[in-house]
């Protein structure tokens, strides 16, 4: 779904990974929540698997 925005794949991946990092930073300031490097790594692995698993989406004609 994210590829349909028309951005190149590396840019989409960078934005999604930055979003995951931002969530972890936000958790540092939320009572009862702890940031985790493991969560960021899990996000990165999920993004890598997503790129590897699915072929690029072709625009509708």
C-alpha cells in the first residue's frame, strides 16, 4: 500500500523506519512505557521482509 504513493522504495522504507523510531522516542516520555531498540530492529526486519516478499505494485492503467 505504501508504494502506491509514487515515492521510490528507499524513501518509503526510510519514512516508515523513521516512524518506528519516533514511536519509540515517544514511549520514552510516556509513563509506564519503555523504548526498545529491539522494537526498532523488529520494524527494520519487517520492512526488509516486506520488500523481499512482495513484488512492486504496478500503477493501474
